[in-house]
């Protein structure tokens, strides 16, 4: 049988503005996540164990990389990776 639902041809395509928006929002979430990971790994965790400070450039590189991935990949994949980092942070801070 033939599917009788009509789909709009532009409904599945993404525009440049959509990709830029996803890229920007992925970068914002990645920056917040990078700050938390950097702070946790820099020795500001709940246990008070000192670790040598990491350069802040890692946060900037992480933000740029996730922003680029957000532009080229689906936002679901980027958010899945960031969600795993948030779970890791939650376990680390308990």
C-alpha cells in the first residue's frame, strides 16, 4: 500500500540559519560543560583532592569543536555526548 500522508518537501531539509542556530547553542552548552569539567579536573571537586590546573585553552578548544560538530551533525548526537558528560560530572560531584 502507498502511504497517503503528504509531506512537505522542505520539512526535512535544514537551512543554513537552522544549522547556525544549532551550532551556536551547542557551543553555549559545550562552554558551560567545559567550565564544569575544567573546574572539576582543576581540583575544585567535592573531595578536595588537588590536581594540577589545566590550561583554560582546553575549554575554548572543546567549545569550538562541539560548535563545529553541531553545525555538521545532528543536534541529537551532540546532545547525547554532552549528556554523558553531565552524568559523569554528577557522579564526580557526589
